[in-house]
C-alpha cells in the first residue's frame, strides 16, 4: 500500500511539474493542442495538458539587433562598408510564431538586404550628410515588411561607414579646400567693410579739414608712445595759415 501511494505521489508531482508553467511579465506563451493553436496566454501561471499541449514562449521586450557590415556600392560608384542597429519588438506573439519560421533570423536577413538596397540607391555625400533621412527610410521599409510577422520596428540607426583610404584623403582635401574658401570669403568681407568705413571717414574729413589735423596729431602721439626714438616729420602748412594771415594785416 505504501509503495502504491509513493508511486501515485510521484506521478502527481511529475504531472504538476510538466503541466504548470510560470511566465514573466514580458513573456507570452502560444499554446498548441494537438498541433492547433488554442490560445496565447501569459503572464503568470498557466496550466498545460501533458503530452497533448505544447508551449512556445515569445519575449515581448524590445530587441536590439546588430546588422553586420555590408559591402555597398553607392549610386556614384563608391565602395563602402555600412553597419547598423535595429530596435524592434514582437506585438503579436501568434503571428511571430505561426507566420514566420524564425522571426529573429528573418528580421536580421531582411535588415541586411534592406541596408544594402537603400544605401546603394543614394550617393556617398547623402549617406554622410543625411544619415537621419537614411535611418527613417530604413525604419519605414523594415516596419512595413515585418508587420505581417507581428513585429514592430521602432528605430534603425546606421552605426558606422567605412570608406576606402583614397576616399578618406579626397574628403579631407575637400574639407580643407572648403575651409580655405570660407577663410578667404571672410577676409574679403572684412576688407570690404573696412573700405566702406574708410570711405565714410574720408568724406567726413573732406567736410571738416580740422579732423584731418587731429587725426594727424593722434597718429604722431601713438608713434611717439610705442617707439622710443627721434622722429622727423613735416608740419602741415595749414598750421601756419593763421600766423600768415596775421602778418598780412
């Protein structure tokens, strides 16, 4: 009798161990009964019928997937390597299990082919300068393609763009030429503004000759302060006009 009870207890324990499942808050279970889906359960405690029921767990959290470097030839025939990162999550556990064999592998392959396709349709300058636009385009294509799998692609980011060495040197020269051009433009604008101010000052001095004399004296004062030396300079004849007029009287 004791032996029979022990066997029964053991069988009950085995039954409960195989029938009871506990799912975390971020997990869902797709339940198959004799090969047919009967429900999607979770989180919490669920009970299965041993042998008859089969459970496939699906993680509903956001998944971060690295897209390995892809060899791409841009529209302007530049060979580059581009990698990216994709953020997505399962929103329909039923579709993720039944509509695609392995949604992680399928999403990875789709991301790689889409990255090559999108980057191959644009020029290198656009990839470098308009990365946000490329990211949004990739996200839209992946999200639309994976919608039937019960997957929502929330974000795609191009991580790194590897350029050939000769292209790096060409871009560096281009950037240096652009900086030199800007420096020359700024210097030319400065000279133009200075010339305008000098022209305005000349017009004022033409109307008021005394201002020219004052400027002359100011310049002499600066020279005498900065250079401790003897300076010989001509005195403008205008300084003596007053005395010459006095002698005529």
